[in-house]
């Protein structure tokens, strides 16, 4: 059995829409993710990228289908899947260091233990502090450890949020448009930063973004989610599907010049056409699902799960 | 006219003097009135002179009365005690609101009820409180709690509801239990804000305190004012009013300093 940390089988999600009807957001998503992959999910606005991420996180359950982690259905967010949001990842009442230490404390202490048994906790806390400082050093924030989040710039805040999630050493790190609110320069620096982190320990990362260039540059596998397609009989699409699932293999460490190569631009053009162009409706059988883990569509068998 | 410009920049002298000006005007106006009235009728009781006020304050604060008690001290202790117990109950209100906001079942069970309860004018049920709890301390504290606690509960509730959902989800990924989310994530985040609401409601606490004391008590700042009213003892009433205001001001200042010192991240 291959080492698939995440398996999604025929997952659909519907929300109540206007006029009391249900609106299908995701339709029959099949996805398998191997340990150590850096998966980026990209797609047009409102295609359900974040919904898919929330299904994996466990803060939402699918209407149909299954979302499994290591073969066990995901029911609630837990410590095995860390998350970095675009905003609100840090607790503004804690300093950066305390934010990073928070997970360790929550995991090891029971509710009011620091109040009841301070002598015992102080020793542990020293250990947590050391561990937190290691991660802060890794993200280059050690000298800002005693600042509050409101005293940091947007990029620094996201680096702190990444340290806060990584200190728990989760099996998977989920990121929901983490750099969406940053300016262009900071954003590129953060992309390089995240790649550097990934190069060090090949943490499994699932990264949602609406920025196509970012998705192609940063990932080892690009998944395009879109509702701009048509069923094979020509009827209109119902909910977003994975319309493209391809490996990308830029070198590591990855210079940002990669973005100017011909292959990079060709991939960008094809994704823009197949995923982001509302007038170009691909048939399901024509989806480019060339990644080794992708489920492919067979006209006779339906979705084939290898 | 500079006075009517929204972007006026007052100078140093103006920023020093202008805030004091209304105080000075009030004091001078009072003193002139007292002067005039005492010239017409040296036995005037309605507007005692400054000297009489000081004398009245001295008699209440420093000299012992017939029972050998220092009245102001006794009254202040009695009122402060009721005030403190009332405020302690308000902190209980924080916990109630917090649970209502975060536990959906508690929300369903209590939210409507508290919303309705909040609308009952506490003073209107004061007779009921006196009948049920008697004329002792319990009814006076119950009045404070009935009058102010629903506000605190609802304020806490709304603030806890306003915490971004992401922060709760994030806490779950950091291995927080559901109780830890309530007490270690949400409570510390909203606490200074709720403290500020309590500060703003201290005025209401004093209001209910004095209302309760005025009807039935044997000591207390509000009690004293209403007792000496029978003798039109303005030389006692006015120092008492100023004393109560000073205490209220200090309580307010104390909470503001507390928030500023311990929660530097608030409002940033």
C-alpha cells in the first residue's frame, strides 16, 4: 500500500444558496496525497479551494464521500494537521514567543495545571521556551520574540504563524492563502522562505492560493480546481472538480528566475486556459491528470481509483 | 474664528487651562451664590458657604458622633462592602456569558432568557426584592446584580461571539480541548474588553447601591444622604455627594490603569 497520507474519495460539498436551493461547491473530488509532497491548489474565485482545505482540516464535513487521513476519517481539526490562515492565525494577547509555545502548553498541560502546579510546569515551560526559540530562530524572528503581533509587519506575522504551526510537528501543514494579504516583494520573499523550510524536512504541505504564478513556483504538484468545464455529454458543470493535476519539477533550492523560463510560462498559459477561463469549457475526459497519484476518468468505469 | 475649526491646534497654555475652566466657573458661581444668600439671610441652609461645607465634612469624617462612630468611615465601609460584593457577582456574569457564547446548548438555553431578563427595570422589582430577601444586605446586593449583571453577560456573550472562527479552529489544531478553548483562548482575549464594560457600568452599580440604601439601611453613603435630607443638612449632603463621586472616579481610574498596565495589546 502506497504511503498516501490523505485520501479523498468522491467528496462533494453543498451549501444552502439563494431561494432555499442547495448549491454544489465541490463535486466528486478524488485526491490522494503522498507524504512529503508540496501540493498547491489553485483555481478561480469561488471555486471551493478553501472549502476543500476545510474538508481536509476537518472544520467541515463533506456532504457526500469521504476524507481520510492515514485511512481514518477526519472528523474534527486536530494536532496532526497544522493550519496557517491568511489572517487571525496569531493570538493578539500573546507575545510571539507565547504564541509559538501555546500549542506545546495546550498539548502537555491539562486545563488549569499552570495555576495549580506552577513549580512543576515552570520546568516544562523552560523546555517549551527553548523549543519555541529554536523555531523562531529558524523563521528569523528570535529578536522579535517578546513583541506582540500588532507590532509586527504582515510578513513577520505570517512567519510567526508558520512557526506556531510547525512547532507541533504536524503530519501535514495546511495553508489557506497565507500570503494573500502581503505586498508583492514580501510575498516573493515568503515563497522562497517556505520553499526553504520544505527543503529542510520535506514536511507535507497543502497550499491554497489564487495566485497562479505562486502555485506553480512553490509546489511540487499543482492541482487546479475549477467549475469551468462541461460534462462529457455537454451539459453544464455542477460544482468544481479537479480539472488538472500535474507534477512540477523545478530544482531545489529554487531561484525565482524559474518564473521566467519557457516551461513555467507554458504551464501558466495552459492552466489559465483550462482552469481559469470561463469561456473555455473542457470535457471531463480531457482533463490533464498526469500526476502519478491522480485519479483519472474512464468513460466506462467512471472515476478510476488505482 | 479658530474656535469653530475642526483642525484647530490649541496651544500649550490653552490645553492646560481650558480643561480646568468649567470646574473653576462652577466653584466661583457657587461661592458667589452662597455669599449673596448669606448676606440676605445669615441662617440660609440651602447653599452653605465653603466654610460650612468644610465644617460639615469635618463633623462627618473626623469627629465621632454621639455613638462614638466616625460616620463617614462607617458609611464608606458599609457601601464599599456592598459595592465590592456586587461587582464580584459581575465577574460571575463574565463566566456565564462566556459559556453561553461558546457552548451552543448553553446558548439556546439562556440567551433569550437573559435578553428578556435584561429588559426588566431592576428598580421596579425592588419592592419584590425587599419582600423576598427582607430589608438586609441581600436585597441591596440582589438589586445591583439584577440591574447590572445582564448587561455584563450580554456584553461578554457578544464579544466572545465576535472572536474569529479561525482562532477557535487554530486552537483545535494546537491540541486545545474544548474547555481550554473557553478558558485559555477566548477568555484571556476578551477579558480586558469586558473589564472595560464593567468599568463603564460602575456608574450603574453606584446608582443601584444608593437607591437600595436610600430605602432601607442603617449605614451607607446613600442612606446618610437621605437621612440628613430631613433636616435639609446641605452642609452634609454636598460633601457626601462629592465624596461618592470621588470614590466612583477612583474606581474608574483604577480599572483604566489596570487595563493599560496589564494588557498592552488591547485596542492595537
